[in-house]
């Protein structure tokens, strides 16, 4: 099993959800996050946070976490890339991590059966 950690622009969430659903991944966790990468975020203006002046250089992003069987990962990643790539800085990233095991709490099923 592999965990996909997908960081995308907020407006691409429905697209990624649709791809994951079409690939048979019906469970995912969605987080609203802030971050910056090559685009360096928003740098105009100065904000005061707890008495300290700071530049805000973070942009709103969405992080999607999903766990898939090993044999579904390559095709799923390619379909996500094709669906959301614009060719512009800030399109996002996909990180792929190994998952040792999974347990469905309700039934006790383990491994791919727990997905």
C-alpha cells in the first residue's frame, strides 16, 4: 500500500476527488493548509502577529491524503497529473510513501481489505 500526499491549488480539489473516486479510492482526508514553494507565496505587505512584524509568504493550498493498493498508484498519479497540471508554478506536488499496514476498526480487516 502507498499513501499519496497531494498538495494542490484549492480550485483543483473537486478534480482530484473525481480522479480518486474513478480510480476506486473512495476514502480520503482533506486538509486546508498554507504553504509556499518555488512561487514563494505572497510577499506584499507586513502583518503583525503577537507583536512581531512578519511578511506573509504563504498561499492557501489543499492537502489530500489517500491510501491506495500498490498496483493502483502509478495510473492514479498519472491521471491526477494530467487533470490538474497547468504548467505554471504552484500546480502542486504529489508525495508517495509506503504504508506498512492498515486496520479497519469496525471489522478488524487488515491490509488492502481495510481500504
